[in-house]
C-alpha cells in the first residue's frame, strides 16, 4: 500500500465491526428482555400482528372480568329469590292450616293472618333491599321497558332476554292463527221440573255431583258456578241453552257431564276438550299452552299470556308492542357488538307483581283483601301461592341456567382463547433463547475478529515509512 490518506481496508473493517457490534447489541437486548421485536425495525409485519394479538388479550381479560361481575349480579339476585322461596313455602303452610276451620279458634286464625301479613311484608322488603352497587336487582332495575303493550290483548308479559339495538327498539308482533278455546258442553233440555235430576260435573280440578229440581236455566248455571272452585267448570245461560265450560283455556282442560238420575239433555257425547292458541311471534310459529305463549330465540325470550278476548279470535288477530330498553346487558365477549352481549331481564319481585290476572296476585292474601284468611277462599289462596312459587322457582332456574350455560361456559371458552392468543403472540414477539445464545456466540467471535482485522488495517500504512529511509 503506497497511499495513506484513505485507508480503504480500515474503512471496510470499521463497517464490518460496526455491523457485527450492532448484531451483538441486538442479541444482547433480546436476551436481556426476552423479546425478539423491540422496535418496529426489528420486524414491521410481526410488530403489527403482535400488537393486534396483544389488544385481543386485553379484550379477553376485560371480558373475563365482566363475566365475574355478571356472576356477582346473578348470585346476589338468586340469594334473595332463595329466601323468598322459603317464605312462600311458609305461606302455603299457613294457608293450608288456616283452612282447617273446625280445628282452629278465631284467635289462631287471626294469628295466622298476622303471620301471613308479615310474610308478605318481608317479600316486599327483600325485593326492595336486594341490591348490588345501588341497583335493586329484584325491584325492577333489570326489567325491560316497553311501549304500546295493549292490556286488552296481553294480560301478562314477562321478558326474560331481549336484544335491543343501541339507541333503538325491538318490535314484537303477535298474530293469532288458531284460537284458544275452553272445553264447552251445551245443555239443551230447558228448565228442570219437579222430578229431581242428578248429574256429575267433572273438570280439571275434580268432580261434583249436583241434584237439580224445579230449576230454571239460570238456576242450573248458578249451581254449576257455585262448584267451580271444586271442578274448574263454570256455566252461563246462552239463549235457550246453558253453556257449561272450563274456566281455563287449553287442550289440557276438559268438561264431562254424566247423568246419574233423570233426564238432562246435552249436545254430543257430554265431553269436550279445549284448544291451545297458535300464533306467529315475529314470524315464528308457536303453539301455546291455553292462552300462554313462550318464545325462545336469541333475539327474544319471553313468556306472555293473551287476554281471553284476544286469544280466542279465530284468525288474523294481531297485536304489537316494542321493547325500548332496560334489562341487563353483559359484555361477556372480547368483541363488543349486539351478538356478543348476554341479555337478562328480571321483573320486579313483589306481592303486587307475583301471580297472574287469571289466578290472582299475592297481595290479595293480606288482611281485608279478597283472599285473606277471613274470606274463606283457601283454594284460591293456595293456587295463588303455588303459581307464585312456580314463578319464583322458574326465575331462579333461569338465573342458574344463565350462570351455568352462558357465563361459566363463556369464561371457560375465554380461558382457552386467551391461551391460544398468548401462544400466537409469543411465537411472533418473544425471543428464542436457543437461537439467540447461538447468535451471541457467533456475534462475539465476529466482533473480536473484526476488531483484530481493524487493528491490522490501521497498522498497514506504517509500511510506507520504509520508503522514506
């Protein structure tokens, strides 16, 4: 080498040394942090993919937290319902014992009524005090709000789960396609003369024998009506006939008239069965139970009872209403959209809401009400308590199913999903220590080699001095 102003071998050695030092530093960073992608320049595409996966991880963790909070809500509500169930059992015990009139004194019956009033008060108190973070879970805080519900067409409405669009409403249309009917047997024989006639009237609740003599059509109907609580069969005068019919609608209801003595003319065989309503609910064909309809879809989960005047329309009867909001929406999935929300509705659980319009409501068992102990309507009171107990038990079962089949399964699925997303993110972003330690050894050797070469390159121009001697 005869030129010294530009030491090309040195420049080359410097470039190689800097490059090998950079690789060594990168390897050291990866080994010290455990991460392969430290900045975007390390792997731009990998950085984008890993950041998306990290966002998914955060969303999954948030969903798991949301599920835990939803479980707390369900547990608190279910705890209150459990205590109400115990009170309802005590209530039936009091009603049943009060019905034993001949074996109780007036003081004992009054004491039973006092205890019944206390139970009713306790149910209302639990409903109003069962809360979580200020939300009265059994007081209607998680009930859905509706508009244009016609009381003349729908006598009872329970919304269990409705997906309501954000800022919108969920329209519900009910069209009767087959009318519900009562079981009906017509008496066509006119007034009963002085000769006694004995008939047996049988319905869903039981059988009663009636002896009629010198009875007009109105008296015949009245005699049957007086036994309706025993038989489940009522009667009305229709022109020259008496229509003997089941109190309740549906295919499970029946009326059977059997003549035991004398002449009592009825149309047909003397036995008839009712029919269940059929309706289209938002286009879904549903066969009901009497006037009761149950729809179970991902969009609408509801129990409703049609009013008799509407449910026995033969064809074409339509009623509409809208769910405008309310309920409880739980975000239990990483993606926030309407399909990922779990919706739950809990109506107010108090004595004015428990029961139904056909059987009666729970508050009617209180002092001075229609079904108090003093009224003597023990059979009606028992049916109200049992209907109420069924409603509360059904709600507890629905909450349990929601927790088991929705919340728990979602939590289990999210746990597996988090593992898989974490594995995918790790394969992209985390450092492979086996490879990096190998790279460290290689880089250390190359840095040392480049350093030695640079030293030799820097010494090479000194040979020019020999030309000046």
